[in-house]
C-alpha cells in the first residue's frame, strides 16, 4: 500500500472514529479487528475519495442498524425443510480454500431457480452467508495464517443457463446491489465456468447492472476451468462441477456436493445460526416469518427492455446461432 493510500486510510479513520452508537457497535462487528483493511475496501470502492468512502460506510452502518444485520446470524430460516428448499433453488456453497487461504464459494447460476421461497428468504440466506463468511470464516483463516484474509473467490457455474433465467434478474440485481453497497471488495475474483453460448446474451443484460470495479474482476474460463483453477487451489477445493470434464451443477450426481443442505458448510452455518437463536433463551420456532431487509428496488422497466431486446435478437437467429468462444466474452 502506497503513502497516499495510507494517508487516505488515516484520514478516513479519523472521520469514522467520530461515529456514535449504535453505528460504532455495528462497525466493530464489521471490521472484526481489521479496521484498516476494512476501511481500504470502502476507499477502493469509491476510488480512494475519502469523503465518498465515508458517506458510503456511514450509509452501510445505518443499513445494518435499521435492518438489525448484527442479529441476522441468530435468526434461522425454519423449519429446516424450508431452508432445504432455499438451498435446492439458490445454489451456493463453499468448496474449500485457495492456497492463499481465501474461501472458495461455488455458485450454480445456470440451475438456480429461486422458485421455492419468497424473495425475502433468498435475501436473508445470502446475507447470512456473507455475515458468516466475514464474522466466522475470514477471522478464523486470518488467525490460522497469521495475516489478514478479508476476501474470497467465487466460481460461477453456468451449466443449464437459459434466457429464461433473465426472469430472475430483479432478485439477482437486489443481491448484487446489497453486496456492492454493503460488502464492497469482498470478492477478489469471479471465475465463470461451463458457459454455454447463450451466456453472451445474458451477460449483455447483467453487465450494465454491475459496478465497473466488479465487471473487471470477472474472468470467463474455458470449459470447466479445471486447469486454470488448479493453479490457485488444490483439487480437493475444486467445486464439484469443475472436477469432471462435462459435468455441471446438478447436485444429484454426487451424494453430497457443496450446494446441498447436507454439506458440512451448510450444516455448520445452519447449526451456528440455530445455536445463537437458542442461546437467547428461546426454543427453536416451529415457523418463523422471513427476515425482511430493506434493499433498493431495481428499475424494472429498463431491465425488462434489456431482456426483451436480447430475446428478440436470439429469436432472430432462427436456430443459426453458434456457440461463442468463451475466451472472447469480455468483462
């Protein structure tokens, strides 16, 4: 980190030390003892403009207080069958770690249906995974490695991707906006694998909805991406859909893959949330409403126009569209 960067962090630190409760308390939960690293993420997200980064962080802290994010890891999605339904339709899991100690999150973009629960449960689940990563996994890995580890990598599986997936663009936009505004610079790199030719059309719709700094982190790998990913992680940390040449996200091909509720990561997360709920002196509820979190609504009209435009282009191919060269899909 250069002199200018350190000076910016010092200036930012002076400003943020002036925040009062309850923002101060939630800030402690956020940085987990790695304050300078945390401030640098917000500075990067605002091109090292201290004033803009300060505004962004304060708004993030207010969002956390207003939506009780500090307590979200004590609010289980119950009954367990509902959580299983969420896991079966929102395919995400942790497959291991890179050789540098960064958690590897696998996401089944192409086969996620988001059709077994309300949008609020999917948002709740996403935020819980973020918070578990930031408050449990990353501090643990930082301690184990003797240095700050504050980011992760994500491997996005496009197996089964269809243009109909764009019907879920509103939910995807809500989640990406929550991440951009409240969890900036937490993902080091996004690796896209098993991308069918239809990916190009979908990417044209999604790309404008992402922040520029996020788009630059997207790397589209050839095929399953196995050879490239083995350069940064061991075979045991490869997501299951990268281990076999033509296999994809289908979590019925293996007994327990990282998307499954039965995978150790999801069992640990679910039991962690359940335990923290029970330590409040309450028995597990038989039924609980979703944890409603405030989020910005996407501009539905512009999104719909983009979807219809890509559908129209695809229809005009009349079946003559050829698979695109994955390596030529630029972020």
